[in-house]
């Protein structure tokens, strides 16, 4: 099962997206509808509200009078807290019931208006927003819905800003144009990303890409930030720190379009405890990887492979390939991943040198007969350079007083 968070500002068109996804086969869990269900006549929720705020919040036929409730529940912080204490557990329980009822191969789309405001983005393997520029949303609210302009502006101002929504979004559905444009985007999202994502998640299959260099993408740091937030939530206390590493963490450096994130753990037992959590959250284990190539390959003619052990997970999301490296705190691999990133960021000559090595390795691997051979040739092409770079990076660290910065 794949859970997707869907949100957007008032007037953005979330209902259109939800309806189209439902037609395509998604299970829609609408937070607004659930919030209404839990306070229907005869429910535990309505009884609790009456007990707390009195019978004046009911209409003549015994239904909830929402304006009357708002008048008393939002009068002060204590009343607002009491309202949330009644509703939030009921909404959460009903939401969980809806999700549990979904088939195991379902794409469950949770339509949550305040997803961003509630900081819920990291709880979903993927977040989609419906995006419309604020002036257009204002026009739609006033001209199409007939809302008073002052009221419409106040509602827009009370919600997250466009920038805040974009920051948490893995997918941005642009609804500034014609309705058919939005439908086309939704269908493309469904067929090209959501359906294969769910299949990979269920089968615990990480996405694999060939080592083809891409131009630097300014979105890489933001994508890594969202990935890191999810990993912190999935790993909990087992994650000592989570860092964006690798070439996508170095501004201006071309890279294979795979975001690398390192999770630092206390020991490999901690890493192995996280296998199921990470797989269920969208990051299945790359089973054949138990260690990395020591750097340098020979230190005094001997290498202890044990100190280079690690665990590797990949992303199940075909729309954002990623590698999650789990390394032990203080191990050579964990330290070098951070040092190498910072060295490249600081020294443009080293960046240019490394780029030449990557380009040559990618070219050498381009005509390999299989995907496995392509990856092997690319890695082998860089290995000798890394043996020398390992010493050079630590020499730079000593010269500059480099230390591991905060995560």
C-alpha cells in the first residue's frame, strides 16, 4: 500500500484532483469529510462537543451548528485546545480505520487541507500539492464561489503560503491553466509514478538507474531535505544524524540523478533493526550490499574490510531515485562521506578534477553490455582516483581544521 498526502490552498482545486484519482482507482481519505462524519447526530464526537460547549451549538433538528460552535470554540486558546482534544483523536481513529480497510495493493490518497500547517509531510512517502497562484485563487473564490473578498483574503492568509507548500511537495500539480491540463497531469502522475511506486513498495524493490551524468539541478538539496525528514521519522532514535552527501550535495557539480543521504547509526545492529521500517516507508534494502570498497584500497598492504561495512537502501519511488547509506558513527566510511562532500564544496579545482574522472568513467561504462557491467565499470573507473583522494582529503582536513559539522 502506498500512502500519498494531497494538499493545496483554498480554491486550488484539490477536489478535482481527488475525483480524478478516485476514477483512476485510488482510495481517497478526505480529512474534511471525516471531520464532518465524527460529529454527525448520534456520534460520540457530537455528544462530547455538547458536553464541553453546551446545547447552544446545536440546530433545532439536533445537528451541529458550525458557526455557533466556531463562536465559542475559537473565543480563546483554552476553548480551541478543548475543541482539538475532542476532534483530533476521533478524526485520527476514523482515518486509520479507512486506511486499514483499503486493499493491500491500494494507492491511498489522504486529502488533508492543513497538511503543511500540521507538519505532516514527512509522514507520507510522497506529498502532492495542487498549486494555483494566489491572485487566481482569490478570483475563483469570489467570482465562482461567490465568497466575500475580505473573507476570501482572510482564509488564504490563515493558511500556509505558496512557498511553504512548494517546500514540502514532491509533486506539484499546476492548476493555473485549463481543467483538462490538470486532468492530464493527474493521469500522468498516476500511471508513471504512483502505480509503479506502489508496486515497488509492495515487492520491496528499489529503483535502479544507470550512471549517466546529469547537469546540476537546484532542486537536489530540497529533495534531499524532504528525504532526510522522512528518514528521521522512520529511524527515530536510531538515527544519530542524517546528512545529504555525494555529488548532489555539492552545488554546481554534475551527478548521476540519484540523491544520496547518509543515516549515521550507533552500530550495524541498529541498521539491521531498521530494515522493515525503511522498506515500509519507501526505502527497501539493496540486499547484495553489505560493505563498500575500502578507501584507499591498500593501507600498508592490508585492509580490514569489517571497518567498511555498511547497509544500503534505495528508493521505491521511480520519480526520485535515492540511496540511503547507513553507516556506523565514527567509522571510516561515515567520516569520509562527510569530509569528501565538504572538500568538494570548498575546493573548485578538486571539483573540476572529480568531474573529469566521472565523465571519463561514465564514457567508459556507456557501451557495457549489461546494466550490472555498466555500474561496475563506472565504479571501477573512479576507484583509483578515490584511493589518492582519500589521503588528500584528510590532508586538507588537517590543514583547514575541518571537523564534522552539525547534521
